[in-house]
C-alpha cells in the first residue's frame, strides 16, 4: 500500500528542503496513527519529489530513493548507438590541446 502525502515541485533548494520537511512531518503524524507504514521520499528530478506512506517500509523508518528512469531512450543510451567519431569528433583517445 502506498499513499501519496505530498507532491513537491520546488523552485529553489531552500524551497525544496522546507517543502520536504513539512511533508515528512505530515507523513510522520499519519504513520504514527496507523503504526504499520513507513515513509519514502522519492526524487523524480532535481525539483520534483513525492513523499509517500509505504507499507513496504517498516514503521518508524524513512527511506529516500530515486525514481526509476522512464522507458524512453535517454541521451546516454542514444549516444551508445553512435560510433565514437560521431560523439566526440574523433576516434583518437588521446586528449587534444586547444
């Protein structure tokens, strides 16, 4: 069982910290009432987080995790398909002086 307590879209690191702290306090109150779930904070991007109650997390614990990447091809995965000369302009591994 997962129940989202808060979805956070922060505009600065200070804003992010404040919103996460407030959401965790709310989640702790609710977790204490239920006494059977823990809390998980998930980072979806540098400014997007969720705070959830999670029955897979032991009561009294708070875990942090990164969201799994979507099924879309990432830039790194796309670059792997290109030959080295396409990615860096040369197949030579020695650094070049500019």
